[in-house]
């Protein structure tokens, strides 16, 4: 159906945009353009008038979660062009839950940072500032928990979606096998090192897989409408 083709195409576009938004803050951090210490970061976030700007940055990153949900729905339509499977259904569901957890994590992180930054700059003395720094570092452990939820759900999604791709004419064994392997390793390392973030970090590898799948969705979306008429 035409709806399937449009949703698959939209999902592919959203996937590519999500990858760009996801990688941008990582590249900015690596380049050294953001404050390097927690104190400098809180001071910058708490400056008068800077709160909306900081939140706008966090909202743009959280948009990855929204775009990712659209990606999952489009991918489900693409995979279902040859018949719905349990793996595709569960993989889509876990992916949506994962991207929802990601959006929640980023918005919570931004809200806490801006509020704590304002409190830090208004502190009466250095002793109070030090207590706020300690509190802020403790609150950041909540981020680690939400990040672990995101990693677990997205890893399960990669495994299941990869399995659903193995015999699909438009995705095939290469993308399918890669999704299974990357998802399995991501899940293993996260569970093994929890609650500490894992080393190595396979996040960038998973992002590249999402990019490859998104591009393939765009390439094959034009075939979905005609394929649905032949079923």
C-alpha cells in the first residue's frame, strides 16, 4: 500500500536525522567546545538567560527519541511487506521503549542541569557550592540507570530486528547478522559491567547499523507499494 511506502520512507529519513543529532553532541564534546569540569558546566548552565538555550540543546538531542520511534514504525512496515513476524513485532516494541527511555533520560538530564546550575550560581559561599556539586554528581547516577535501560531495550531490538531481516529480500543476511551480533555484544557488555558504563562502548557501531538500515529503507521504500499489491 502507498501508506506503507510513505511510512517506510519517512522512517528512513527520520533515522538518518536521528543519527546526525545523536553524533553531534559527541563530536562537540570531543572537540573541547563544552566546559570540561562539572563546576564550569554548572556555572554556564546557571547563567541568567542561559536556561532556555541549554534546554533547547537538550530538547534537540531528545528529539532523537521521537525520530527513533518513527524509524521503528517505518522499519516495521518495511519488514512486514513480506508478512508480519513475532521477531519484527517485538523488535519494534523494544525499540520504541528504548527510544522513549532515551528521550526521558535527556530531558531529565537537561532539567536537573539547568536547575542545579541556577542554585550553584546563587549559592552563598564555596561550601554550599561544594555540597551542590556533590549532590549534582550523585543525581547523575540516575542518568546511568536510564542509560542502561535505553541500552538494554535497544540491544534487544537490534537482535530481534536483525533476526527478522535475515530472510527479507530488501535487508538480507548481512544487515540481519550485523544487527544480531551488535545487539548481542551490546547487551552482554552492558549487563556484565552494570551499573558502570561498558568498555568498549559499542554505541557508535550500533549507530552506524541504524544509519545503514535507514539508508536501505529509503532505497527500498519505492518497491513496497508494488510488492504489497502482489501479496
